[in-house]
């Protein structure tokens, strides 16, 4: 598979990264989960420069109500960051999308604020190929590749913050290779009969939605949930590690 690769630098648009902060239904206060995500972000990205804050809501309520709620969520995140002694520049772009965006099936995944940030160029420099990128470079049509480090909150389509680097790398690969088409495949663990809440599809859709919001043509992407039909380890799993390895997202190479 002949894919282009820039050895020293990520593609330019990949220098803009995001982390999502989630909210409870009809709320704009920072809950415990959101506080932990913000603390992790500020501790691990001390050099990050925030360039944009984007607020979102689920589809419940009027457009005007959700615009206001999304803006309140943005202000709550701003205040929380400042309480953590993290700089939010005055020129940061603020935008409320309310409910006017492609909604994910799991409504709780739509109640969020996305923090868009950039890292200093020296942090974005990459001196060698990751194993994920090597696998993609050597892949052929029909090959299936696991997205490494792609994790979600339990029984949810909400991505853990540590999933962001993998998403950014996948975005770079797609941007560098405009003829590449993929199917995003979601899988779950633990359930013995079927994916009752269709979480596997919601997780695959979350990755799909991230990529199209970043500018990837939706015609190059499809997504599908496979539930427990393709486990790596036999269900019921014997350990938390086996559960985590079954609970995964993969891509299948459709076209090069």
C-alpha cells in the first residue's frame, strides 16, 4: 500500500487538537467526570494554547434554549480552566452550536464542550513511524487494523482523553492519502447475547463524526457496529485485559 508520509512533521491541520468535556442532561455545571478530564488535560498539556471553545447540546429543547445552554457550558469550562491555573487567551474563539450539528445516537455524547488547542511545534515533531502508521502503510484492501489506545467510558460512546492521539494520527493518514477509504468498525465486550444498546455502532459513529467534523469527506468513510460477533477473546472474558481488548474500534481498508 503506497501511502505518503511526512517523516518529520505531522500534517499541518493535525496540530490543532481537541479534548471533549461532557455534561449531564440539561446542566452546565462541571461534574466529577468533567473535572477529572480537565485536570488530566491541564496536567498533561501544560504548554497547550487554547484557540477555540465549542459548545454542544442534545436535541431536547428549542434552538434558542440550547444555544444559551451551550454557551453556559463554555463559560463553565473557561472558569474551571482558570481555577486550575490554566491560561485561556482573551482571543480564544467561542462558538455555540447548540443542537445544530450531526447528532450521535447516544444523546449523552452530544452534551459537551470541545476544547481546541495547539501545541508548540517542537511537541508536534515526530521522528519515527508509530506501529499504527506502519501497519497502515503496509496494509492492502481488506486488511483490518485496530486503533491503538482507543478507549471509551464504560457502556458509553464517550471517548477517554487518551484516545485523542490515535484519532489525530488517523486524521493525518486520511488527509495525507486522499484516495484512502475506510470502514470504521465498533466492537464491545462482556454481553453474552447481543449489543443491547447498540454501543458498538455508537462508538464507530463517534470516530466517524470526529473525522467528518475535521473535514474528511464522508464519502470516504462508513461505519458499522459488530457488537460481540467478532471477539478477540471468548466471552465471558477471563480478565479486565481481555474485556478491554474485546472493547475496541478497528478500521478496514476499503479503497487505496
